[in-house]
């Protein structure tokens, strides 16, 4: 699966953006070939609204660009700020339950040598994920990466902010091992899930 993350940075009207996504962008997304779902998150204190969309293939994701570009610009004009877009391959995902609006999200950007991507994904799935799942309040985890650059992002969803923050603290204990494996850690963002759109199964 492949993903696109559209970040509206410096947004002044988060709720207005969410309403536009729910009423206008979501129906448009459902019409796109290969659409597999969307999750919208926000950090109101930072003026950040982020839209993650999931696609069956890289070709489907890229083909949707022209149809969705107008909606993206309309959101930007409506809520303010500027847009940054990230594109990844989803290399791992697991859910204890379907994430819902109101859940807490922790986003961690990472980078590594592209030659080490497969080995680090295998380590993440076999060693790190079981520890995450053992944490109280775990809902879901998604690991995405750009294989060409080695840059990626890990998103974990938790039942509430307290569970998310406790998991973030616990995750600090695993960083040294990851760094020894050549993983570098970038920014971290704490957010709320504000909208989820999943196509009928």
C-alpha cells in the first residue's frame, strides 16, 4: 500500500478544514481508483491539520493527484497556512481496533540508510511492535517509508492522550537500540484524530 500525507501548516481554522474534508473531499476520495482510506489529524496548538490517504498502488496514488489538487487548494485558501506533501510506501500496519475520531496520535519522523530499510522493518515488526501492543491503550501502528531516501514516519494511535504520552516515554527506552541499527530520529508530533474515512469492505 502507498500513502500521501498532506500537511496544512499554520492553519487558522482547523474545524472548518475538517468540515470541508468530511463534506467535500471525502466523497471525492471515494470516487478515486485504489482509494483505501483516510485519517485526518490535528495539533490545534500548532495550527496543524494533516490528511493521510492510503492507496492500493503507487500508480493509483499518483493518478489521484490531479483530481484532488483543486480540493487541496480550496482547503488551504479556507483555513490559511501553507501546504507540504509527503509520499511513502506503507511497509507495516497493525490495528487492535479501528482508529476513531477523538483518539490520540503520536507521529515520529525517522531516517536511515536506504540499504538498511528491509532489515529495520523486520526488526520493527518482530521486536518493537509487540512492545507497543503491550502498552495500555494501544489502538494501531503504521510504518511508512520512502525507500529511495530512507526517510519515513511511524504513527501510533492510542485511546487517549494519557496513553499516548506514556507510550512516548516508554519509546524513549528503545531509541538507543534503534540508533545502533542506524535509525535517526527527527521531529515528533502529538495530535488528535479528528476524522476517519474508510471505504466499505
